[in-house]
C-alpha cells in the first residue's frame, strides 16, 4: 500500500511539473492543443489517477423510491413562442442515435439504441442525478418521422433556429442517416439543418476497449469527392442552414484529416462545379483550436465543456459506489470561463452547454460536470448574445448549443423528468431582446408565508394589515388547509396568491420553490415568514412573537425595505437577536450543512463554517439574487424527507442554516433589522 501511495504521489508531482513547464512555453493556443493531445495519446499513463471520493458516512441522502423527481427549477410546457426577430441563430447539436441499425445490433446486441445506455445509469455519489430520463417526448424511436416533426416544432417554439446533425460517413458507408433523410423528405419541416461530419473511427470506448475499432475512416482524395457529392442533396435544399448565403458544413475533428487544406479545396471546387455554389466550412473545437484560416476552413465552433479546465471536485463527493473511478467537475467554472472569453481575431461561433455527464456510457468511470442549472445556462446564453457578440450584427450571430438530445451525456435541452422544459424556457428568456424589455420597476415587496397553523396565520395577517405598502402575498399550504387559509385572508381584507404543496420540507422547500419562480420577475425583495410553533420548546410562542415584532413593526418594516432599496450590497436582513454563528446551533446537521456548503463553493477545511452566520427562526428579509448559490444546486423534491415530526437532522434543518451562507457566497452583506451594517 505504501508503495502504491508513493507511486501515485510521484505521478501527481511529475504531471504537475510537466503541466507548469508546458504552460510556460511561449506558444499559441493551436500549437498548445496539438502538442497536448498528441502527448497524451502517446503517453496516456502519464496522466495521474483521478482523486478518489470519500466514503459515505452516516445517513445517505438520496432518493430511495424512484429516480426522476422534480427539481426546484422544473418548468411545465408553455404555449408562449419565441420572439419573431431573434438576436442570434441558435444551433443545437443533434444526435441521431435513437433508432436501430444492423451494425449496432451486431456490436452492442439486438435492439440497441442510445436509450439502452441512458436507462442503465446509476448514481455514483450523493447528489449524482442519474439516470436522466425523458419526459414529454418519451423514449422516442427516430424510425418514426413524427418524432422529428415534434422535435423541430418544439425547438422553434423556444427559439432554437437550427439543428446541427452529426453525420456518420466511413469511406462511403453511412450509419444512422434515417433522421437526415426524413428531414430531406418531409418538406413540412421548416427548421433548418446543417451537417457535422463525425470523422472519427468508431471504437468500443463505451466498454473501455478504445483500441478495438468497429468501423474506421478511409480518408483519401477520392473519399473527399465521394463524400461531398453524396451530401450535396442536403446542401442544395433551400432549408439548409446558411452563413452569408453559403451552406454550412462542419467537421468534428479536422486534425484527423491527412491534409485539411486540400480536403477543403476539393470540396469548394466540386461545389462550384456542380451547382452548389460557395460553401462555408467550419470545424468543431472539440480537441483542437487552430485558426480556421490556417487549415483552409472559414469558421470555428466552440464546443463546451471541451477544452476547459474546471475545478476537479471528485475528492469532495460522498461515494455511493466505493469503486467509482470517474471524475466530478464543476460545470459552473465552464460557464464562467466560456462566457468571459474574448473572441479571437478569426471567425468563431461561440458555444454554450446545458450540462454534461457521460456516466450512462461509462458506468462507474464517467465524467460528471456538476451543478448545471437552467438559470446559469440562460445567463451564459444571454451574456454570449449581448456581451461577447455585442459588436456583431444579429444576422451574423450564430451560437451553438451542446446539445439538443445527447441523453447519454446529459447534455439535453429536450424536456426531462427533473427539469421539464426549464432549459428550453431559459433559452426563450435569454433571447428576449434587451431593447424590447420594459425598464426595471421599483420592486414590490413579496411576502412569502408558509401557513401550517391557522391560528398563528391570523396573527401574521393582522400585523400585515397595519403596513401601508402594496404587498404581494404568496401563501404556501396544503390542500386540506387551503379553505381555512383563504377564509382568514379574506376576513382581513387582503389578497394573496396560493401555492398548494404536500407537507414536505416544512417551510423550507415551499419557500425555495416560490423564490425560484420569482427569479425572473420584479419580486426581488422577499420577506420570509411562517406560522412557527416549535412545540419542542417551552418558549416557542414567545420566540415567534419576538421575531414577528422585529420584522413587522411598521417602522422596522419601512427601515428594512429602504435599506434594501438603497444599498445594492445588502442581501439579507435578520430579525434582531436571531443572527448567530453556526457553531452554536449545529444540532444534528453539521455533516449535511458541510456537504451542501461544499457544493455551494465553501469547504469546512478552508473556511470556518462554524463562524459563519445563521438566522435562527427561519424568518428574514432577503434579496432573491442572494439565494442563487443555494437555488442553483437544484434540489429534487425527493431530497427532502417526508414529514414525521422530526425535531432536527432533516435536509430542511440543514438548508435553513445555509440562507446567510448563500447570501455571502453571492457577494452580499448580512444585516439585522436595527443595524443593517452590523455584518459588513
């Protein structure tokens, strides 16, 4: 064992030293990518083993009944449509691997499609959301042309402007072409399409035998002409995606072509000689980033998460499978890095990504990008449109999305069981032109009340009637208590919106749902209240009244509202006397709080969590953006325990200890009612 440890330590040290030296070399990005790729292919054993996750200690937190529970970000289908004038053309990569072919039957077993991989996935560590399961479109079969009609209609409704279909050509042999031919034949389909030649060999990589070639490429001058002459029927179609009037043809890995310049020259000449006209030839930056002009191409296409260096968080995961040998990476780093990249001096079409996890293809050895959320995806897309491409006319903006339906890699825009239409909804929101959006209004005060005890609700409503403000009141309760709650609200002359939930997650889960729904509207200042009884405490009523007195006394209410409106750095205001350190109130929650804090971005061994703020009583003022770090973890409903009169130790008890930490992580200050500056 000691020998194995010393060997691993030496390998890590050697790899780090080589990486530092390599990064110090004064070479361009394209040369750097080529050298790195060639070196790692020649010496694969030099790469150190991924750091192992931690053994799960104590109670495992994972769904026990079924997979596919709804996430906080879940969005139902909407009949709204995308704006008529789009700020960019969004092109989603499309995988045609969802129908049977004889070759896959031979290689992987009769009846194989990508769905077989998708459904076999299992969670490897706590919080690992596998399997990823389809919703509205189901486990579709692309032999049925109706499916492509449904997909293209859905894409257009949410603002996707084209599909980029992978095209599989091996020296004249074509695989998985059924959807492409359907697009060509079904003239009712109006969504544009372009082709991306996936010009790699097919190997048994999925079962770890990457040297076992199933079908290989046969690159040659003759094959170049054979290829372009075959796909010309697609390029000539008036619906085919065009850039500056030229049909766009992509190559996945130009570095595998013997002479990419010569290949492009042959294609261009053949198209000019055969009534196709000029073509726009691009390549995908999946493994390499040369200047496209240097290899005879016109444009490059970004392909996140490839060619990024996110934080490796494998060692922070609590393993469900102690033999897990894969990697866990932080997807948020990919979004931040890509959205901040400057455009190069050559033509490049930016890329965005809606998540990535290939556990389904490589069980126990997958690479999982964690914390992909619809909100951050939408923000990434919006920033790409309005900031990265700000100086480019809308007609010349092309943005590629990875991907529409890569189900076995969890890169999916299509509706799934956890998110519903959330990624599509985020897409449609991101393409709303900024100039057409109404100017920001002074936000209304959103008062969120979880009503479980009707007699306590009476007291809260009475206090609200004494406030001279326009209040947007949202009350969460259960179906059996709704009638009583409505009667009380009307009796006090108030109006409220109601959210009906099962009794799960106490006041915490309903609050997270409501705040998540408010992220895109003007209810940005929220007062969280609930009908607190605390039957395990003899002073429960006195404690509640002290909190409500602090928050709802009219002058205090006015001061808090003004402080939040005047100071954009103030994110959360605690009732007086309720802001404490976590160390004083861990209870049975330390382990869970530490795990969630790590997911948010803090670590107990790097930050003294015990010294951080905790608002006892779970009632406070908060700016909704201060809760982004917590909401972006996208909890499932099933993550929260069913109600069983628990006094401590549930996920709800842990999350309530993280509201102030979330505000801190979002860059905000914490204050109290009487002293908003107390925690600067």
